[in-house]
């Protein structure tokens, strides 16, 4: 199983989620490539069985420009994109919490619900990530 984790992170929260996803995937012997959006060389999405796309949410529920550029760079809508993100309910409350995640799930018509984490995932929210991954890899043999 070959997995791409592409993410954008300014202050490290979304990166922490990406790293936990990476650890769990490697633990299950998947091959994992990391793509730091806006930094690393372009990727070839068709090389991957699963693509994890991670973003924070910006002013009033906005998707960051770098993520929009990444979407254009991909140039089509792969059907194997799982979306995760971090946000903060202090900005706009529940309505705008991780809204970029909802927007990307809809845009890609993702088969999986988006994963939303409030700021840093370390601690009690870590289990939300592993539960969510269990759902994404639901039909993969031996993934528990
Ligand atoms: C100017 C500004 C606007 C923000 N707007 C939102 C928002 O609308 N919704 C949300 O859930 N989080 C919002 N946030 C919170 C960030 O998405 C959150 O801190 C996120 O974890 C940052 O990710 P990063 O550490 O990977 O950069 C905002 C943060 C800043 C600084």
C-alpha cells in the first residue's frame, strides 16, 4: 500500500496530525511519502493508493491559497483523497471550525468524512486520528 500525505501547516498543528498519520501508516507497513505543500517538488497522485490532504482553516473559514494552488497543481480530482485538518473554535465558533476540511471533502467528493482536530492533536485527540484512519482503511486487511 502506497500512501501520500500532503499538508500545509504554518504553526505546526496540522504537521503534528500528518506525523501521527504517517506513524500509524508505517506501523502497518505502508509506504509513506510526505509532501509539504508549497515547499516540496510536485507529486504524481496516480502513484498512490491513498492521498491524505491536510490543511488548517484561515480567516472566516477560508482554505489557504497554498492549498488551492496544490489543487490546481494536481489538476484533476482523484477519488482516493481523505481530508484532515486543524482549526480553532475561537475563530467563528462551530460554524467555521475547520471549514476548509468540509470544503475539500465536498470538492473531491471524498468517500470519507473529514477529520477535524482542534489545534494540537497531542493528547486526548490522538485517538480521534487512529479511529478515523480505521474508517479510511476499513477494507484493508489486517488494519486495526
Ligand atoms: C487569522 C486566523 C484565522 C483563523 N480562522 C480560522 C477559522 O475560520 N476556522 C478555524 O477552524 N480555525 C481558524 N484559525 C485557527 C487555525 O486554523 C488553527 O490555529 C490551526 O491549527 C493552525 O494550523 P497550523 O498550526 O498547522 O498552521 C485561524 C487562525 C488565524 C491565525
